[in-house]
C-alpha cells in the first residue's frame, strides 16, 4: 500500500523537474535503478534495529505472536532463526488466511510455528514475549494493517506485552494522503460464499491501530516511541495526485 504510493510520488517529483521528454525518461530510468536499492537499505536497517529490540526483550529466547504475513516480519524471524525464536504464533488472518502460509513457510525454515484462529489471539497474548506487526501504512496517529491488528495491539497493551510494528519510512504517509488509500469492501463470498438472503456480510481487509497502543515503531532510524506523531511524516505529495 504505502510503499507503492511513496515510490510513485517520488517518480512524479523527479519527472516534474525534467525540462523535456528525454530528461523525463532519464529521470524515470534513474528512479527505477535507485528506488529498489534505497528500499533494500531501509529494510536492512529496519531489520537490524528490530533484531536488537528482540534481543533486549528476551535474550534467552522469544515466543512471538504475529498477525497477517508481513514480509519484513517473516524475514526477521527467518534471519533470527530457532536459536533466538522459540515459537511463532501465527493468527490465521481471515478472510484470506495468509497466516497459514506464514506458518508453513516458517516451519519449512526450521522454526516452531503454531496457527491460531484470529479470535484466540487475545487469549494467548499473555503467554508470549512480544507481538510483531507489519505496516501497510503509518499515518499521523495510527497504524494501518490487516484487520484484527487493532484488537491484538490492545490485548497486548492490557497484558503488558510489548507490541512493535516494523515500518520503514516508505510506509509513513502524511494525513493529506488518506484519500489515496483504498479502504473498500471486498467480496462477501470470501467470508460466506452462500450467505442467505437478508444477511449482510462485511469484509474489510484493514483497520487502524492507535500508535500509542504500541511499544515502538521500528524504522531504519531505530525504534521510535509510538506516541504522538513521530517525525517521519515528511513526504510532500505531488500536486498531480487527485485528492478530491
């Protein structure tokens, strides 16, 4: 979500400065080379800080609870390995159940994985050392991630379990970008393929979690306290975006 918007926004800004078509093509080609490299550096630095946060949380081994299938969370767990990660509890993450795929992938990498139905997360959270979430976007004041993240973060907060979101700066959007985020209803048959007449099915993929419910936001700059509006909302939206 946010990384695509951020990448396209930078491409628009670079092309805006090009005086002619040839310069526009050159600027776009340079962006195509440089953006993936910059994204890789941000991810690597974020993962390094996240690993240190895990070590500080439980040096002797960690039981992790996660929701959905964040590529950064998965990479962190794989790189940490069974020597650091005692077990990963994966929420099923309905309706698409990407938690099943994560559990299978982690087990295939030699980690101990356990699959939970989403409703069980609040019941088991007190038995883990840390909750790890990805980030589809970070807005001033809230984390946008797979629906169910909000309830999990609240349960972790009430249980005194630290919850972290892995969110490099390409996930951070200003409030002006909210109209560009597509929070839509998805097909009802993903939830109930044969719902009877008179039953309305609601199928949303994302929710908003207040940042202050999290212990920290892990970025390429380090672990930021998840209170107020951390100073990463610096992206200037290109005027070409249609915000109305």
